């Protein structure tokens, strides 16, 4: 039985067998069917139960154990009571992420109406370098720095048939103008404001979500981590974005909120700008989003979100894999939180009435933590 079919079957009998759904919530303590201490976690973040689910020869007792392990369900996301030793690694990884003292800081006096950023805006934006045969290098995707060692991006940027001849080989941080060696902008007083030199970093590991399927029309699980080959020092021009890790942020829809998507206008097929760009767009409600794409027989899920859809203003202005961020008040600080990752959209970019589709970062908070290491 396929994973998706098996998952749907188990979710369908949730009400009959779940013994803790009414009291347990994601990331809260629970007790497994064999009376061990556990945490209520997304099924894909619990290795031993995920392996049991994938075993087509599992016993009736194992099937019953899976059924009785259910502890919550949020839309299509199924949560299970995962034994503490399997879940604790992800929880302990949370201390690898920066606090709001260090993340989500950007230039405050922003100029709205233009799509070129200031030199120190969105310092988490990353460019992914690809190398073709003949050692030809270019940048085709974006990402976001989330700590000193990891960049968050889309799975389709690091895996799939298209990358057999375009291999991800590096990450560039702190870039603003790709046409210059030293990035400077002229201020109102005619003085030059110059950035530190950009940083080129090698890649130690590529970690796409294991359930991503490039042949799927709706591109579920379009999320990936890139582990850099060395630690990065934070500066005014290179620093991380905040992630929606708190429970209330993981499930937040951001409906009708104004957000920023940033990048260099690059996709898998080409580059359109040397300058770091931004587009200010609005999130759609989940219902509107699903209804719109159902017209194209694309079934969106809770792990995805829509934003944009205004003619000429869309995530085409940014890179595939790039960040969709929103200003939030966290720990008494105004910071930028990454709500989404640029995934896909209408064939004709920036088509009126057709929003772009973004991977909802909060839905994969557990997966991110589970796959990070010091």
C-alpha cells in the first residue's frame, strides 16, 4: 500500500481508535499505547511509527498500535504519540535556532511602492549556486538563512530530474547587486552606504523532504534544508529570519495579511534582475485558495498557502525557494517571520486573480527541527 493511501486510511479511522485526541495537541506530552512517555508529533516526524506504517507486511498488532497512537489531526496532518526518545532530538534542536534578539531584523524605514530593496533589507535572503558541466555556475533558486549553518528552501530547488545537470554547489549570502563587486547605494545626502562583501559558502548536505514528489500537481512537501559547510557570522547584512516555531504561530493562517516576498527575479529558467527585489502581496484565505486552484484540478492542503494574484506583482519578483515573510510582534520585538516558501503558481507569472502557492513553514516546524544538527 502506498504511503499516502495508508495515511489516508489511518486518518479515516481516527475517530474510532484515537484514545487521546480530545486532550492532546501537537508538541504536548502524551502516553503511547504501551504506556511510554511521548510527545504528540506529526507522523512524518516520528521515525519508528513512520517505518511501521511503510511496512506492507506489518502485523495486525502493529496496525492496531498505529491506530491507537493517534493523538491529533489538523486538516490532513495526522499526529501520533511518539516515544520520547524519538521525539526529544527534534525538541532539543530548537535551541539551534536564533532567538528574536538575532532573527528577523531588517531595515525599518522601508520605502513602499518600489520593488528594489534597500541595501540592508532582508539580510537572510540566500542565493543557491548551481554548477553545469564545464564548471559553468549560475543562480537559479533562493532561500533564507535560518541559523549559522542552515538555509531553508524548496525541495524542487535541490532535487529532481532538472538538477541532474544543474547541481547545487554553493550558497551566496549578503548579496544586493550582482553586477558589482562592492555593493553601495547613494543616500539622500549623496553619501554612499556600502555593504560588507558577499559571502560564498559551500554545501555540506542537501535535505529535501522525503515525501516530495516532483510529479505531483500540487507539490506537497516542497521544502528542503541546506546545511552549509561552515558556520556563518551574523552581520548587519547577513542575519537569519525568524521561523514560526511557537504553537500559535505554526497554525496561524495569516489570512488577508500583507507580506513581502524577496529575491533576484530568478527561477529555474533564468535571471531577470541583478538587484535584490521585493514584492508586497496579500495572503488569501484557505477556502478561497483551494476553490481557485480546484478549477485547475489542483487540490491544495493545509500545508500550503496562497498569496498575491495582482497583475504584475507576484513571487515572480523573487526566486523559487525564496522566503515569504510577515512582520510580527514576538517577545516584545517587531521581527520578520517566514510564513511561506515560494513553491509554484500560474504558468503565466503575475496573472491577475491567480495567486502564487507557498509551502506553509509552520506546518513543517517539526520536520525542520528533526533534521537540524549542531
